[in-house]
C-alpha cells in the first residue's frame, strides 16, 4: 500500500472526518511520518483509544512511520477537549509508570521491528520540561492571538463552567509538540479524533507562522503547507455518546483491569446500528471480508455474526487467539442448560455469578442448591422447581427433595434457573 493509497484505505473504512489542505499531494509524494498523542492518565489504554491506534496501524501498513507521543508533559496540564471539568493533575512518577505500561499494549497493533516504518515512542515531557516561561512566551506564545484561542470549540465549551489559564494554554503546548516533532523528527502529520481538530489546527498554524517567518523574515500568507492534519470520527454508540464504558466502568485493554470475558462480552453486545462501522474502523479485515460479514449480518441479525466477528478479532489481537477461542466457547455456554468443561465453568464462576459450598453440600437437596444459587426464598425455589424450570448439570430436577447430580470435575455445579438465569456452584478449597 502506497502513501497515497492510505487516504483511499481510510476513506472506504470511514475513518476520514476532517483533513487539512494539501494532504493528498503530500501523500502522493511518498509515505509520511505521523503522530498521535496519548495521555498517561491510566496504566492501560481503553477501547476509546482503539480508533486512534488503528489510524497508526493503517499508516504503518501504508509504509508510513508511526510516532506515538506520550503526554508526560501535557498530561500534567489536561486537555479540555470533551471535558466538562478540569482533570486532576498527575505527578511525574505516576505519568512515568503509566507511560511504561502503554508500549506493550501498542505492540499488539504496531510492528516495532527495525526498519523505515519502525514506530518511535516519545514523551513530550522531555522537551516541554526544558522550556522556560520566557522561552515559551517568546517562541510559542507570540504566535497565538487571544481571539484565535477563544474561537476553539473545546475552549467555548468550557468557558461557561469556568476554565483555568492552565487548560486554556493546552492548545499552545500541543502545537509546540507538533512543531518540535516536525522540526526534530521529520513528522509531517498529526492524527486524532474529531475532538482534537482544534488542537491539531493550532499546531498547523504555529508551524506555518514559524516557517514563514524563518524563510522570509516576516509572516506572510500563501506559504505552502509542510505539515498536515487528519481527524477520524469519534467512537460513538447509536445515541451519540462516546464508547468505552460498560456497566462495570471503563473497558480497558489490560486483562487485569477488564477481564477477557468482559472485554469479549462488551463487543458481542455491540449495537446493530454501529457494529459494521466498528468492523471497518477497528480491524484490518479486507473490504471483501467485511462486506460479506455485513451481508450475512443483515440477512440474519439475530445471529449477531458481525458482533461475533469483531469480538473475536479484537480479543485475539489483545489477549491472544487461544483466549479468543476460549471466550467463544464461554459465550456460547453462558446461556446453555448444560456445560461440562471445568475450565469453562471456572471462567463462568466469576462472569455470570458464583456461589461456594463446603462439605455440607454432600447432604444438600435440589432445593438447597436453588436457594444457594439464586438467593431465592424456599417458597420461590419450590415453585421454580415444580414448574420444571430448574436444572443442575443439564439434568432437570422437578422434586425439591431430590439429590443433585455429581459435581463436574469433582468441583462444579452448573445451575440453570428458567431461560436466562445461570449460576456456577464451586466447592471451596
């Protein structure tokens, strides 16, 4: 894929929301080095970052060089874009620890092997921390007018609620990053989500003004652009809200923060109205494969073929193919009346609800298991059993006094109560 073909690739995938003037001509001239900034506010990326990560992935596949900029410096300030309140400022050790955790996750998407497209990871603290107030005002601040800064949507959205000078200055620091990377690292393009357009164009304006003054002694109009910007859409659900959170909170790529089960389930429950967009945005599947999945999905949406495709693809990329296969089995078992694999039941114990029992369970009846599993009263449990809606290990039990079947793997009971309620009983120890 050539540099010029990058726009075609991003275009059919629907990943181009805004782009700056002259980008087509620049890409036609050859591959480009481009960067995206990530703040270091957590020890893990979350699914809201995935769209930006895939921009870098497609850039590298097209022969470009990705630059990952960790916001060690700007992370101490906080980007007001998309925020209704000022974020908590992070200290240096926290940012350093969080930054170190991100590279291993990015390696699941980008190839860090030596070569012309090898990604480079930088921390803007390395140059922003060295800039004195005098340097900042003289070399950066003088190029920005207050009306220009006030015109940014991210600023307008925060003014009514109150905005500190710290946040107000953020766009100038991000612009300083772009200037530094353009001059020192040969980076010609910045990419980001649609909410970053104001910050990106601030960088383009700074570079234009600096280069115009350096080449002609004073700022002039008509200077041919040497830096460019591209924005993708935002990852939104059908209601227009940013994706990235579940009932349990943010959906992280770190398996310790969001289990592979919860990660897989997040995507298996993706909405029909947006899942095909997400297949284009968040995978490297070829166009023909995605279109075939789309046709099959639209013909039988109840089978959730598109959701299964993206859930498997992303889980395999982030947690490995073996874990993705495991989650396919677990997902299909979650509502089954019979599950006989102890490894699957071990995952389901945490996922769908579990209860433990000790040696006393050897004397339990079906009624005792039903009460322990569902937290029901004995009267409710008797009615459920009498109506034929109670199974243990796939065996229907209609007598409350009946003995439950033997444990699966000498440790588990798989309890089905009605059509949807499932529980895993596990022997303690």
